[in-house]
C-alpha cells in the first residue's frame, strides 16, 4: 500500500525509520530567484521532528538509536511517499514558486494546469495556488492509496479541488483537526471540507486531547470523521533533539487513521477504498458493526478508531461511496441550530456539515476529466481531449442517488476564522486566492 504524507521536512536517517520503504517524492516549493527546489530533507530536529514523527507513526520499526524501545508504525510494510513544503514561513506566494515535483516529461504539470475558482474551472498558466494542496493533488495523481495531512493552511478553493480529485480517484484524504490552544487564527483548509476525513486525538482514557493548563480541547468542524490515539505516543524526537520522546497531537492521530485505512485496503483488495472507510466508520467503539452516527457534541465524529474490529469486517457489504461526502441539503448532517440545510438569500449554502465543496461544483470539475486520466489544461474557449463535454454547456445532472435539492452552490472561502489551540505553532503563510486577490493566511502544523 502507498501512503502519501504531506508535511514540511523529514529525516529519513532517523534510526526508527531504518528499513522503512520511505520515498521522498519532492517539494512543491521552488526558490523564486534560482528556481531550485526547496530542501525538505533535514537532520535538524527543529525542522524535521514533526514530519519525521508523522512518518514514524506509519512505518517506525520500534527500535531507537540506542537499541531500546522506539516508535513503531501501524503499517510497517507500507510504502510511504513524502511530499514536503519546507519552512511554512517561506512557502508564501511572494517567496515560493509552485512546482509539480513528480511530473513526467511531456506530462501534465499540476502547478499550471487548471484551477477551481469556487464556481468555475479555469486555466492556471500563472501557477496560482498553494504548496500544501498542490502536494495533495500530486499524491493523488501519482497513485497514492491514501493521503495523510498533518499541516493546515492554504487556499480553500484549492482544497475544494483536492476533494474533487479525491472523489474521482477514490483516494481518502485524512487530515488532523485543531489541537488545544488559545486565540483566533485564519486557516484555509482542509479539515472542514466536505469529503475529507478529519481526525481528532484522544487520550488514554478515551477523552478528547486536552491542554492541562487551559482546559481547551482539540476539535474540528462538524464533519469530524473519527478519533484516534494522540496523547503520549512514542516518537522519534522533538524540536530539541532526536531520540525517543513522548509526543501528543492530532498530527499523530491522523497517520494512525490513514495507516489503518491502508491495512483495510491491503486485507480486502477487492473492496474499494471508500468501502474500506465505510467499514472504518461502521466499526468504531468497543466492538461490533453498526450504522454510522456522527456526534458533533463530543468532537469524536463517528467514534473511536477500532482497527481490529475494522479488519474483521468485510467492507464489500457497504456502499461504494465516500461516507464523508454530503450530497444533499436534505441530509440531516446539514442541519444546524435546528434548521435544515438551505440556500440563503445571498446564494450561500447553509449546511451545518461543511462550507463545501458540493455536488454542483464536483460535476463541473469532473467535466474536465476522462475517467482514469489526470487533469489537463483548458484551451481558450474550447474543449480539450480531456474534457467530456463542451465548456459552454452546463454539467450533466447528478445521478438520482446523489441529487441536490435545492441546488447547491459551492462556497469559496479563502480564510475562515476559527479558534485554535496552544500546542500548535502558527506561522504566517502568504497565498494568492483564485481571484488573484492577495490574502494573509495561517499555515500550521499539528
């Protein structure tokens, strides 16, 4: 199984990663002046501890440098593809030129192909976007089975594009939610996006990860998928140095969930990836298979990850659809404050599950695809060999099983005001929105 990790830096020489099938696929950031790719491999713990700890949760060998107990991964036989963005404070549009790290000669350059404007599919010759979402797109295009993201930030419309491609390719995208903290910050994605699998962290007693000083807890939006262990895990180091360290955060719960999904795909190769995630969300808790019940109030989504129960459950019996993808305003998950989902007078989708993206946008975006082929650039006012219909026609109607009533309109949000928690380190990231309006956003590792 191939698990893509989107993060900042990694240290492949950490003893706990000896023997691991780890491939550093490249960076989505290049220096503006030289055009050289930014360095993402580092033995500096202040740079690379976070990303290396994330990878160790997947493929750590359990042996530290001194021969003692070390970080052990949940899927040690998996192949991990690492896509890095480097220093987040140097990944802004005024300091970083987007590049597609794994584009083949003559292939489609994802940094300059097409973009989603929150309502339309547009050409992107100038390379507008952000490095985190571009890395996720590259991972999906390259053939990853599952994606694990423990950094937050970027353009919300660009994360819509990632969700569309995740749905088309059937590649689940797991992302950490917010750690306990104090204060307000801006973020652009991707944990609140429809179709994503946001992961919360729990402590040993099953309670949500809590800051002992402030009492604040980790949390995300209303669309949290599930919770996984994220407190006092054995990692490979921290900002101060390498060696066995106890680490905590949603950053490390996320790869555990992504790795569990990979285990399910490996055991049940005839099931689709989304059927595996159906089994994951239907086997949470203390045992047994059940209907999925998302509980907003406890920030645990569909419940605690139960890997052993999931692996006992044949996923082929479940629907072949992303359980996190809300397709209708009639869905009870769209209810908020006692009101059902609806379209506001200003055209904004009011859905308590997520701000988007929604089905109408997905259908427009999918029109740029031929099944099984990657995105290609649009020509000037004409279709390309990669489009399935003329660009001036409306997208095909959604299948009855996924009908939208009333019509959903994708809400493009560059930054959303949210309450963050204190374990995280927030760094300013400059991005360019899809309408070329410069905004200040926050990029954060968790």
